[in-house]
């Protein structure tokens, strides 16, 4: 399967039947892995049917790669079985922790960015990649607090982790913007610090802006500053597979298709700017 897939949507149950009926102009779909770690039922029926017509990518939310606990081998084996079924172009999760011991907290929590964490994460990423038999793609978070023990910036940590572990990166442009507003850094400095050859995918999503702080809610259209940052990012990187996320206040499918069309237009402008530079 090619490394560049074009522009995709997050696969959500609201649109299962409409996707099969209409075959919309979507290049690929990204699934939330945990929604399909089951033995049967409606979700797998639609997954198999949609996979006949579209490439798929798997995106997890509960790997807890940075947690203090042992890696969940049962979870990883179930994930591997889903990989064998779906044959995704790649598999991603978040650079975070989601549980302390036995209980999932259902939140994506930030790590301290320091040398100790880098050593710890590098080993755990390599273990996961050995089990899954493929590179792991890790996404940057939207964050609201900064661990006091950090000695590296998030972007320098991501660059170092990808170099030492061999993992790839999912650059969430909206998350960069959200965190930059919350913590007062330059989002362009973040993006320019990442090694372009390690960036496998981009995410776009909406957020809620409360003035003094911004929350990554995935329940609004993509905001203009994020669109601008996206175009500038592609002017630097060239073509990168791009995914539009929506998880709440689900609109008619045509509204998401219009946003996806806009993403394609900005990508075309960015490619033209690169050729003219």
C-alpha cells in the first residue's frame, strides 16, 4: 500500500450506511482501533464492507505507551489480530499515558519530556514494534499543563524519540495550535523541529476557543488559524496523508466532505508554492 494516501476521514458509525450507499469521494478512512477489538457484530460487519472499497488506517487511544505499568500484552495481541484482518497502511496511537495500573482513565495525559522518559519510551516503543511487526506511528498531544520535570521541549522529545526508536510521527496540526495557545510557544517552531522524513500522517480537527485557553474538542469545523498552519506545513513537507477528525456534534456527511475538499485545495496550493520556490 502506498505511503501517501491523500485525504481521509475518521470512520464513525453515524456514516456507516451512507458511506456504503454513496461511496463518497474520500481517499481513505481512519478507524479507532478499540471500537473493533471485538469478535463480531455490527461494527466489524461495516468495517469489512467499507474495507472492500477504501484503504484503512488504525488509530488507537489506549496503548498508554508512556504509562508506569507493564505493556498490556493481551491488548497488543488483540491489536495484532485486528491488523491481520484490516491490513492497514499504518498503525498509530498517542505519545501519552492513559492508565496508572489496572484502570483506563479515558484521557490522554502528558509525559515529562526528559532523558529518563526518552530512554523508557524508546524501549517500550521497540517492544510494541516487535510485537506488531511494523513501525509505530505516534501522535503529539493537545495539552493543558506542563510537567515540571521536563527538560526538553515536546518537539525536541518527539524528534529524539523517532530517531532512537525508529517510530514514525502523526503530526496533529490542530493539537500543535491548541498547545501553542495554552503554553505560549510558536507553533511553527514546533513543526520545523520535527524531522520531515519521520512524519507519516497529519491530523486536522476543530477545537473550542475560550480566549485564555483552548480545548481540543473535535466538535467544530477546523478553525482558520489551523487551516493556515496546515497549508504552511505542507509547503515545508510536501504531500503528507491528511485525516479530518470529527467526534461530537456530528454534522451531515456533506459538511465533512466540504471540509475535506478545502483541505485538498490548500494542499494543492502548498504543492504549487513548493514548486515555485
